[in-house]
C-alpha cells in the first residue's frame, strides 16, 4: 500500500506546485489541472478499494479515523473544482494548492493508520 500513498502524495505535490506557479502568475486554474486532480481522485478511489480488501482480510484499523480520512480526501478535489469553476481569478489556483496540501496531509495520516493496522 505505501506505493499507492507515495504516488498520490507525489502527484498532489506536483499539482500543488503547478497551481502555485499559476497563482504566482495571477492566473486561474485551467482544465488540465482539473483533469490532473481527477486522476488523483481515481487513485484515491483505487486506494479505497484496496483498503476495503485489506480490512476484509482481517486487518484491524480504527474505522472512523481511517475511512474518515479517505472519504474526506475524496471530497477535497471536487470542492476545489467547484471553486475553480466559480472563481475565475488567481484565488482558484490558491484553493487548488490548499486542496493538494490537504490531500498530502491526509495521505500521510492514512499511511500512519495503515502502518499501525498491519498485523
């Protein structure tokens, strides 16, 4: 599982850098950035499927925390996309940076919970 988490973290950091660069240039989010966020979303969905199988095999983890982080991470990019569509200023790029950083932090927490739950 750490491979999936590392890929999601790396992709989120790259997207954060891209959105930060656009924010520094006073530019709004573009469609390609939203597509990249959608690809990260697909990775989070894949991670949730793997997590469900992992738990079904008998591994224990605090379900409220674990699923709370995964579901919240899944909802962050759609919320940022709504802001990006509504707010066509540099602030949409700033919101996308914040969403990326949020997903990174949540992935670190998922990794911590996942590591504790391995038996």
